C-alpha cells in the first residue's frame, strides 16, 4: 500500500476520507515530526510548513479532541447518574494536581494546547525566515510540547474512567464505553464496513493506514520522541509492536521521560479490571483505559462485521508495570478473515461467522 500524489507531501486519501501524507506504509510509520526534520534538511520550505500544520492541526488535534471529549462526557455521565457536584469537583481538583505540568502549573488541557500552539508558531517563524538550524532545533521542542499535553489528556480521560469504576464497579466498563465510544467507533468502522468495501482489499488497507497514523501520533516508542513505530509484515498479517503504546501502555508502565510511576499506582491509583471477562479477552488485570482498544477496535467489529479489525494484545497489571518492563502491546491486522485464529473469537466468548 502506498499513498501517492504530486510532489506535495500531503494528499487527499480516498481510503480514509481525509488528507494524509504521501508515502508507502513503511514511510507512514515515521512520525510527522521526523518528516518535518527531513524537509528542513532538504531545505524544502513549503513541505516543512505544510507538514507542521498537518502535524498539529490534523493529527494532534484529532487525538486531543477525542480524549478531552471522553473526559467531558464521562463527567457529564456521572452527573446525570446522580453523582453530587462536590464529588465531581473533588475529581477535577485531584486531576489538576496529580497531572500538573513539569513546571508545576496545574493541569488543564487548554494550557497544554496553548503551549503546543506556541511551539508550532515558533517553528513556523523559523521555517518562514529560512533559519534552518534554528528550525531543526524547534522540531523536537514542538514534539515535546505535544508529548506533554498528549500524556495528560490521556491520563485525564483515564482518571475520569477510574472515577466511573469507583462509582459503578468494573462490570460497568462496557456500558461506559457504549456511552462515550459510539461516535469514534462509527468513524473507525466506516473504514472497512463490508457494505462499502471488501476486507481483503481496501478495507484492511484503510484500517492499516488509519492505525499507523494514530499510533505514530501517540508517540508509541520508548523515548516518545517521534521515532518510527515498529511494523512487520507477514504473509497473512501485519503486526505493530509498541514499546510502549504511547497512550495506555505508557500509563500502565509509567512515564520513562518524566520519571513518574504507573498510573495504576500511587499517587494516581487509576483503575484496572481485576476480573477476567469476555470483554477483556479473558484477561485479568486489564487497564480500564486500554480496554477501549479491545472493545472498539476488536470486539465491536466482530459483532458487526464478523472480523476483528485489530486483534489487540496489551500488557496487564501488575506484570506490565515499571520503566524497565519488557511487556509490549501488539496490534495484529489479519489480511483475510480466514487468517484470524479461532482463539481470537473464543477468548472474547464469540464464534466465527460462517
């Protein structure tokens, strides 16, 4: 699979129905921050400017909007179920404190996004002035500004999910995702809806591209610095392995960049699912946040299309905790429905469609 176009670095993709980068799937595994640096090295000013806008206003904005939206929706869901205002304020204040920025400013998503915008504008000014060396230095600074706010909007949504579990118990987690995940799932499912396109052609290609784009935006590598994500193609499948996944995997393992512990331990003490259920693929110790991947990307597509769009194998608690932990999350995209092992359906309490 390759996204081709003119000499411009971006093109509208019919696969995903939006603007995306030009390049084959190996190139898509490289972060857009890396591609901006490449454009600067080649003194391609227009490309660097276009990629800078794409990185922040398309890629980062998409993830930011989903995660801040989930936090807002869960808070509203709790209010609608009768949780008192003073209890909701307690959660708000706790998250503002425990998720404070590295300079100790209390967490707010708007502050982090403002700082990313400032980093973007600095980078743009350097590029427009052809200050190539300074611009190259401004790229990792902008990537870091994104990492800082990204990780906190992940943690804030995880914190509100944990508040939901505290109120209603872990068996209510699927119900929570039914309430907040429908719009995101519908967009994802449309990529390979069998009524629109066959899985073994454009369907799997669209899911592959969309997933690679998302995981590079999550900065799913050890140092969270925009390094390429790991993708291996096999005869029957593609496998992506994350060390760690930059959203739930980092939360479970702990933040190696800022030197903070697992979000399932003090001072965060966010929720994990103690029991093993069909909706956790029969695994105990599943991080509540990580469970959305199992439901939205694996199990709900099985229910509606008869095939998991992603087969999701995340680490669990407590084995996946610690900065030196070798556990990795793995996504597998099978090229045909027949290639999906029976065990994938069985662990979710489902049967393969005939």
